[in-house]
C-alpha cells in the first residue's frame, strides 16, 4: 500500500469570479490528486477553467470553496507573508503571457527567484546563464524581453520557473510559441525534472505534439474534470 499523501489534492474545488455585477463559475467542483514525480497535463477548450485551476493550486488565487492542498499545506490558511515565502521556495510558474519584467534582461529575469530566496546577485546570474544555455539562449542573456522573439521570451520564462529547483512547476501553455524542435527540447528538460528529482509538474496545453511527455492527462470542460487518462490515445 502506498500511504504517501499526493503532492496535490483538490477536493470539490469551486471558483466563482465576481466581475461587473456578474458571477462567472470557472470551477464547478474539481476533484484531482496528483502524485510526486508526476507530469500531469491539463487540456480542454478555451474558458473551461485551466488557468484558474493551476492558479489556485499554486496559491496565486483563492478558491471560493472546496479544498486544495499542496505538499500537505492548505495555502488558503497561510498568512500572506508565509504564503509568499512558501511559493517563492516551492513553486515555479510559467504564465500564459510569460510576465517577464520589461526592464530586466534575460539573465536578470531568470535570476529573480534566486534573489528572492537570498542568493547573491553574481551567483544568481551565473546560474541563470547556465540554465539559459540549457534552453538554447546562451547567446542572448543580455537581451531585454522586447528584443526577444515570443518563443525566446517563453524559454526565458521557463528558465525562470526552474532555476530555484522548486518542488512544483506549473506551466500555462509552455510550448505555444515554440517550433517543434524547441518544444521537444523544453519538454525533455521538464520531463527530466519530474523523473530525476521527484518533483511534480502540471502543464496546461493545447499542443498535441507534447502529449506523449505526460504521465496522465486530465480533460476539462466547463469547470469540471471530464476524465483523466494515461495516454493521449484514450482522450477521444
Ligand atoms: N479575473 C476574472 N474575472 C472574471 N472572470 C474570469 C476571470 N478570469 C477568468 N474568468 C472566467 O473564468 C472562466 C475560466 O477562465 P480560465 O482563464 O481559467 O480559462 P482557460 O481554460 O485557462 O482558457 P484559455 O484556454 O483561453 O486560457 C472563463 O469563463 C473566464 O472568462
Ligand atoms: Mg488559460
């Protein structure tokens, strides 16, 4: 028997946004367990709640009701400062829109999580250059985000999510701007992280070219998980 708790446990998760006097139910009772060492992909049509779900899992957004535990912690119950510390140490997040800081160059952007965790600037930038090299950007470490292509910015965002070796890596469409070869290279790196370090990865994607990297794929629609399968061939 495996008595280990899952890395991520969502129970009857509900998220209702209130905007302009309207209510939008983005998650309508999501139950999902994700194990340590697992690479879970989330698929589903636009607006079905994928970004909302991973934002709650990563403690960026509070749920309306239901439970969400990450490594046994209920992030909702943590005080703001503790939550920020927990996230800085344990979570790497690749946002759908990259969210790079426009005035910092590539290496400086990638260094940010290390600096937040107390690493000296010179050491942080040395490690940032190493990881930028791994994602194929070793020659562009001094470029500002505006001087990089969409795919290059996306790889800077991925390097930033990995640099502090977090236990959870959450990626929102990490290969959307990448050609086939760069996409496979990035997925090789992410997959190796899950396998070697007993980390956990949650990846939102529409990109069928990367489905084969998943351990499991959860299909969402309209705020629900429709099914969870072990291989993309079983999705339809
Ligand atoms: N801040 C917000 N305020 C109000 N409604 C929101 C907000 N963010 C998302 N929504 C709504 O919640 C629902 C789920 O949105 P979400 O961004 O989670 O979808 P998604 O599956 O990530 O879509 P996409 O594939 O287009 O990125 C949508 O109907 C969306 O319009
Ligand atoms: Mg989204």
